[in-house]
C-alpha cells in the first residue's frame, strides 16, 4: 500500500504560511554547502528560546546536562497546572534532517511547550549531536543515554518533578526525530531498565528512505512546499558513516527494506504514525506503518491528505491543533490499557469536538487503527476522534456504521 487516502491535486495555504516555508527553504539551502558541511555561522541567526523558570503559556522549562564532554543535554517542559497529577514523561527528538535545530530552537521550544500543556505530559526534549560533525550512530546513542539517565533514581529525583511517572514513558519525534524515535525505541527494548518503561511511540512524518525512488518522491519532488530529493540525499550523505555498507538501503534509513532488522520478537510499544499528502516521504512512512503491522505490532496511522512535511510546527494551521488531539487520544488509549491491565479489549471513538472550519483547508483526514488483539477497528475518517470510551469486551463491541467508514483488518 503506497497511498492511504486520496491526496488533493493542489495545496491551498495562507500566504503567510507560504512565505514562512519559502524562507525556511532558502535558509536550508544556504547552510548546506556543496562539500557536505553545514554553515554553522548562518545558524546563529536562528531564534533560540532560553529556559524559563516562570511559566510561559502554562509551562516552565529548565535545561539538564547529561554529558558535558559531548554536550549532551535536554530541556524539561513542565505543565504547571497539573502539579498534583501523576504525569507521563515524553522524550522528544527534534527533526531537521539530523543536521540542524536544537532543543532550544524557538520552533521546537514552542512545539514542546504546546505538547506539555495540551497532552498533560512532562516533555524531555533531547539536544543530541548533529551531523556531519557527528555521524550515525551518535544521535541514537544520545537518545538511549538520555533514557538511561532518567532511569537512575538519583538523576530522576534531582531533575524531574515529583509527579513525573517514568514507568509511563513515550518516545516522540518528527521528521529525522521520528526516525530517531524508532531506533531509540528499538535499542530501549533490548535494555534492562530498572524503572523506566517505554509504553508508546509517536512518529510524526518520520524521515525514512532508500536507494529506490518510490511514488511520492517521484510525484512530489519539486512541487511539495517542503523537501526535495536533492535535500534528503544531502541529509543522508551527511548522516551516514562513509563507505560500505552505508548507503540509503542501510536499515537505519530504509527501515523496512530488504536489510530490515527483524522486530517481530521485540517488545516494541504501540506506535502512532502521522503522514501527509504533500510530503515526498509519505510512501516511505506508509511502508514503515505496513512493516510494523506485518511484524505483529500495534500501530495506528493518521493521514492528513492536504498537509505537507513539518506542518506540525506551524501553529496557524488548524491541522497542527488537530494533530495534538490525535496524539492525546493515542496516549489516553495506551495508558488506559496499561492501567486496566486489559490487553484483549477494544475501544471505540466518540466525537465531541468537530475539526475547526477554515476556508482554505480540507479536513477529511483518515484514521487507521491496527492491533494484534482486535479483528477490525472501524472509525469515521471525516470526524476527529476527541475522546475515548472505557474499554469494552469484544462481545459488546458495536462498530460505528457509516458509508464513509474505513476498515483496516488486522494482519
């Protein structure tokens, strides 16, 4: 399956968003030198946000150094309105091709702040080493080392608030951070933590690829508002170690290809994969979803046919708010099953908040669910799931009936 929903023929965006994307594209091309290095001097113009001990938009932040020798640190985002509640921890990996951005980049500080406030989680945003100065596997090692750091009681009691529940840990990331989140989750599944438990994976438009050029790359190269094949090839060349066996078919890039790691017996957490219609990486992301499903993993697909790569970072877009609600439902679902120790139940969505109306946007988003314990889950793709009913036994499950319902059978 290389397409999960019909993509509109053209993309209609507000002119302010188009200008923002145009400036980001120009900036990206200016920092990517022909010799494969990054112009770090120009990056000093990128706005950064300092930590704030006083709450901003309901969230306070502070920075924690894990290893000064490799400048590994993370920023903690604490929602101040939930001081008594037991809160999950979300370890977030930022995107930008593994070559730029940081935990204090304004775009990502704003995004993680919103995640913490709206999802009711404590966000730990990892500032990992960047390529090409530090090639693979440095980034994935940094991600795992942050998890190990949080698993130590002394570190946790010193650096996380008392209501942080590390046994309810989600790993999340967008773009290259989505790639990193997957590989860190794989590494974490093979490590014996004392307290930390990875219970969910949030993969927002993950950066995957391969030597082959596939449908969305061919169809959207040069026409999508963000990313070109020239840029993605440059990113991979900067990220991968030099020489054999490192090319775009290496499993760190082509995660579901012929050299893919066998994950069928790994204890990987439930995963939500977000894709968009105007993302050149779309078909690689859908292959990732299908691979997880065929490997017997619990995986969900959320499709925004009229969006593009990185839309989650632009708060003026209604879909960026809608994404927050989709992820919130996913977290609710995962934690509800964990708390009830009820692995053989099904869930049905009810909708109380319709998607926001906007003249320029198409809101027919498809929500796919696949789980190894349910034969078929049905959801209405034209409605935004906003709340989850309590668990139901299979014999009492009543599917939603609608001519627009999309079915996704269990593998």
